[in-house]
């Protein structure tokens, strides 16, 4: 038996190499670096993309609910299904990377009403927000503001669902929206 021969080849150019593809299910979060593309599909859930332009690190979370009630135990593990806990997971990753939240840009996506004939319970732009999609949007905006992230873009609310793709190496986000009446802004 003989050993296999190893040949070395130059490292592939990032533009030619296929990126690492990560697909987030509801309640999941990814934070990392390198040639990585993170994607998710959103209905009433919201995704927050965070990106550090200097270090080219960041991530995406996909939360389902604005927060967990006071009934959970103080020693419960953080759960990415809840907006406030997903943000705490991001903050932990940011600290581990030796960075602060104020160094990051943020983009918000999602919070769509999934049934066009359902009665509207308020919108993120107006008071009286009663449905979970609207509450998710308000909570995402509040968390970004509370932790000092710089909001660069958002595509929120409306009726329908979204496919979001976030590239860690560039901080670019791409969106396909199947719906109408979304609120959008670019900062």
C-alpha cells in the first residue's frame, strides 16, 4: 500500500469559489466571516442582518416572536425564536469578536401579513399594532435602536412573504418579495 500523492494548487479566488451557503430555519441565527451567504424565507417573522464593514463579519437571525413572556425560567438558554434573545445572541457573538454593536450596520426584513383577506390590525408606521407580524417589526426596530446599530435598510410589513439572501463578505443583502404594500427605506 502506498500513500496517495498530494498536490498543492493555489487558493481559489473568492470571486470564483462557491460561497458557503447557510439556510436559516425560523429561530436560527448565524454569525461568522468569510465567503458565506446566509438565506432565509420570511412570512410574519423578521430577519435582522448585522455587518461590521471594517472586519467583514456579521450574521443574520430569523426570529418568530417579539419576546418571551416572564414565565420562562431565569436559567433558560437563549432562544433565537424571540427577537430580544436573538439580539442577545448577536451581542454575545460581537463581544467574542472583540467588537461593539455600535460598529455594525443593520438591515431589517419581514413582518408580512400572510393572509391578504385578514383584517389589518395596525401597521408598524401607525399606533395600534396588534398582530404578531406588526409587533415583530416594531421590536426589531426597537432592538436596533436600543443597541446603537446603524440601520442601513429595511423592507418590512405589507402582505406576503420574502426570500432574503445576505452575503457576509460584502454586507450586501438581496430580497425577493411576493406581495404588496411593504414599507421600505435605504439609509
